[in-house]
């Protein structure tokens, strides 16, 4: 069975939906980046003294992308023995191996997003010359003062590149080892890559960091739940789930809906 046949076998009605969503975006990507390039060049010409995002910053992916892959591998080597010993005996053979691999990936996911959230908060958000509406009493309008020549810190670049690397590495992995959610996850990771890339290079990087922080902190708890669902006591998993729900309600419903509407 070829790789294409292996992927197409997962094309049920749900996955077809995500494929149909992805196709228009993929088709217009060259047009989008052509216009983005023109915007970036015009921004540079109008203020040649401004130090901000550069196309060359994406070369950092050659460093951060292998770092993500190595981090996942080391996490697997560290925790796979634990799961072999503690995973319920009902999981055997390839199913057991798949469960262990996914659990280790989610341990890495939880650690990665916990660390990058702390980094983004202290090294980007706290460094900006105004309060954030997410973790302070600031206004969303602050992020667009003097736009597109907004404050730029190298830490914002590192944060964006690490996020890009995570989604890129994940997209590569699902192509190498496709699962029954292939089209859904491929859609998620590729569109996320495009959104972060465009936001970064077009000087929306500070807003992008805030938006990613909202998502990243929740992904920490998602990773914890998925990593522990088969090996942790039910009450502990449920407690983590409650924290996840609280995070979603506060950050996504309250801050991103209510606060944005009234500001």
C-alpha cells in the first residue's frame, strides 16, 4: 500500500470536511505570500530605520525544528518504560505501542507548552511598554499604536519560531505516520503555521504572542489529561480536566469574547 493509499483510507465524512476546508487555503497560499511580501517590503521602505521581523528569522526553524524532534525522542526514551509497566493490560500489540507513543508525545506537549507559556509571558508580554488585556488591565488598542512599527523584541521571534516548529514537526509526523484523524490534524497544523507566519512577518507578532498564550496554556492541560488518562487515578484526571475548563472559560470566553467586545 502506497503512502497516498494509506492516507486516503481514513477519508470518511468527517475527514472529508477538513480536507475541503484545507484545499481553498492551500490553493491561495502563493497569492497570500505574494501580497505579504509586498506588504513587508513597503513597511521596510517606509521606515528603513525600524528593526522588526525579517524573512531571515525563519532560518531559525533549522535549529528549532530539530530541537522539537529531539525533545520528543528524549521524552519517549525517558517515559516509555513507565507506560510499559503501568498501561492497562487490555492494550496489547500495536495498540499498546501506539498508546505509549501518544502518551509520551503528550508529556512532551504538556512540558513544551508550559515552558513556552512562561517564557512568552515574562520575556514578551511583561517587556512591552503597556499592560496586556489578558494578564492586566490594558487595552487591545495598545497593540496597534504606531502600527506597523510596533515594539519588537527578539524574544517574540524566538517564541513564534518555537511555535512554528512544534506545528511543523507535528505535520511532518502525521504525514510519516498517518492516523484516522490525518486530514483534521493536517488542516490544523498547516493553517496554524500559515497564520503564525503571516502574523509574525506582518508585525502582528505581539498580538500573535498573546493569542498563542491563550491557546498554549490550555494545551498544557490537554497534554496532561491525554498523557495520564490511562495511568492516573480518575479523580486526578478529572481535576486536571476542571482546570482545563476553567482556563477555557476565563481566557477564551471571557477575555477573548466579553473583553474584546466591550473594549
